[in-house]
C-alpha cells in the first residue's frame, strides 16, 4: 500500500470515521479531529467536523481540495485503512479524493501453480508459500481433484479409515497432523479454509462429509504457524486474524 505523503503541516488533518457495515471492528483514532455523517462517533475525538462545514475548491494541482468554511483553513481528509476504502459510500469517497495513490493486496494474489502427475495418473497442484523472516505471508498448498479423496470401505471402522486417510495425505503432501482445507476454492480470491486434524477421526469425518459429492479441487494447507507458535494470550494459543496497515 502506498498513500500520498503527509508533507504539508499547514493542512488541517481530519479523520473520516465511520464503522463499515461489513467490518465489525471499530476504527483506530489517528487524528484529533474527526468527520462523518454519523455524529454518534463525535465523542471519540477532541473536535468533530460535519462534512457540510467544508467548502470544495476545484483546481489543477491537486484537482480537488477542501477548506473549512468558518476559518478558511485548508483541510485534508484521511481514512485509516486504505484497503477498506472501496467499502465506503460514494459521499465518503468524494472526501478522500487524492488520498490513495495505489493499492494492491499481495495476500489475494494467485500463487504460481506447479502441476504434477502422480504414479497412478492422478493430478496434483502445488502452490509455493511465502515468508518474510518469521512472518507467514502465504501458506504453501497442495490441491487434488475432489474425486481423488479415498472413501471408506463398507466394514471399515472410523479409526482405521482415519489412519488410511492420513497415510493418503502424507503420501502426497507435507501437511503433518494439523492442516486446513478448502473445497472448490479459487486461489486468486479470498476464501475461508477449514481446520482438519489428520489424527482425529471426528475431524476427518467433517472433511469427508464436506467433500462428498463435491466437484473441482480440494486445497490443503499445513497449519502454519503450528499450534505451538500461535499468538498467545494468558498462556493459551489463539487463532487470530490481524489487519496490518503496510
């Protein structure tokens, strides 16, 4: 993410603040003055400015500027979270004219795919992972046609079937015990993977139930970071989604 540099200290920085309907997290306050169409958030700021207090100034460079009508002071409106700008109503986007230069989300870009053919003619797709030091940016993944998932034998116990399914996965992937899976997931689009424990029959039963009758591909990813390296609070590991402003 690259946003316009804040170089002119004479400008009055005003934060556009609103809780997006699709985002349940409250935004972080980054300025002393806030603005928005919903005055209930005014108490979170030292000063609150209604959008109608601004005068639009049309010019060549930049093409659109704002001025506080009562004081004549130039105003720049900023929104914390460039990646969420597209969710804002059109009236808010107008206030942010000129703020973001470019935005691309590397975590939703499709990983390069490598196709392999196994000994029995089965197809396998491999997606390399990506790390920055100890930070996992993208987990490596393997995908197989949903029809390749072995089914249970008629008189086979759940435990025996779990062991056979685990061996089947270990022959093809480097997953380990803890992994995620997604059925029919497009790697180029965001998706929600589901957890599977390859040593727990009930967990594997959920995988088999989800895959029953499925078409397309099943994507497997190792649980990385592993359970012992999860984010810890009060001595316990937690799976968490963290939003970072880069």
